[in-house]
């Protein structure tokens, strides 16, 4: 993996972590639509990370994040 790819993957992980925290905040404050949209972005970041690091499908992981 190149330095550029590592940086991209690390950034995607950081974004995913922040999205997880934002999602929890939105849920806690009953901001359902916002929580839903953040969840979609979280799922997209998970999918992108799987592509970048070459991990298997992870459908079970996706279901657990909801």
C-alpha cells in the first residue's frame, strides 16, 4: 500500500469515527432524519474502507452499526 493510500485510509477511518459520534449525538437528541442521513454516510465510509483495505463483504458489520 502506498503512502497516499495509507493517508486516504487513515482519513476515511477518522471520518467514519466522527460520523459514528455524530450519529450517536443525533440519536440521543431524537434528530431522526439527521441520524438517518449520518448513518447512510457511515455505511458509505464502511464500504469505502472495505474496498481500500480489501476486507470481505461485512454485511453483518453493517447490520450491527444501526
